[in-house]
C-alpha cells in the first residue's frame, strides 16, 4: 500500500560502510524513513518500505548523499547532532511518535531514562511502552535511541543488538569513567562482514569522559 497523502512515492536507497557493519538507508522526498543494520535482510526491509511508502525503490547515491555523509561524519567524530529531515511514515501520530521525537532531542554525550522519555512524551508511567517504541525505532543512530538507558543501571536493550548500543555510547563518551565497563557487555550477534569484534572507538574531543544524564525539561 502507499501513504494516504500523495500516492506512490519513490524511495532512494543507499549504503554506508560503518564500524558496525554496512548500514542501509532509505530516503523519501519527505526525509529519512528507514535505517537498517546488516542482519536485517535487505529484501525484507525493501518489502516493508514498499508496503508503507512505495514499491518504487531505487539505488540512488545522489538521493541519499546527505544522509550517508552525515552518518559517516558521526562515526568519524565530526558530527554530534543530525540535521536531517525525518519521514515518520513508519510511526503514526501518537505516543510512539512523541517518544521518538523526544529521543531525537537528547544531546550527544548524555543519556536519559525510559521514564524520562515517557514523561516528555506525555505519559510518565509508560516507561515500558516507551521502551517498546524505542526498540522499534525505524531510524536508529539518527534518532538516538541508544541514549536511553534503564534508571536501575546498565545500558538496557537495543533493537540493533546490545553490543552496538554499547559501542555507540562509548563513541559518545558515556561509558568511560567507571560507570559501566564495556568489557562486561556481551558482544554477541552479527559482526561487520569480514571483520572481527569492532575495536573501541577513539574520539578525542577534549571533554572529560564521564556519563552524564540528560535532565527532564
């Protein structure tokens, strides 16, 4: 099926080689609609995008250039805030959308809790539902669901596998300082093709390496 407004819409498909494996990105005229990690079968993701947005999906380096360059800059430590339009076709209006919109505002290098995000989305007691919405985030990394952790400690779950969440948090400097030893996090699941376990990211930005928690507005 297609979206209710505007009928069929072409989708640009591109790929980004990253320390976490090759990432597929799907971009519509409205913005970034889907980010897929390598263990998600590409044909299945394309089928999902075809059902939700449009079956006319084309590999288009030019149409995905801004997204790909932004993600590459993020992994290289040159970008801390994504300024990309998001197409929320996979997330209808409602609590889940508000959770992801609140998550998009969590600053680089900080973390928030599931309860904090639920409160920002208008339902302070819906921490579990917030976690479900974050697990199903269609645009991870750009909407940084990895920055949401349990209030009780640890890093919590992640739709893209917990080892990736730990890697992203260390990239941003939130695991150093003794709060959580990355060596204690199980490195399981699919690795990047032809690569061993990813090395720990090393981005020297001059900031003290401590885990900072974003406060609820």
